[in-house]
C-alpha cells in the first residue's frame, strides 16, 4: 500500500494517475467495510464504494492539515 502522504504529494504535483493509484490501494478495504458493516448486496456496496472513492478524491485539495492523515 502506498503511504497517504506519498499519494497526496503525487496529487499535489499534478500526477494524472493518482486517482487510479488511490483507487487500487484503498478500494478493497473500503468495499469490505461497506459491504459487511451495512450487510449490503455486492452491487450496492460497489456503487457506494465507488462514490466514496470519487468524493474523497474530489476533496483531496480541501485538506487543511495533510500531515495528520
């Protein structure tokens, strides 16, 4: 797994592939949490996980204290 600080540095540098890297690093962990915590069907959990990943990526630039992640 790529450290969050490294992913943020890539994002800040304008790396166009950072979303893919974040997605690959965190998708399965978030998917498992969503699916089992809320006892959802796999398709629903996939949709929610995708939305979470997209929202998180869109909000990366809004982080005020990136060192505390």
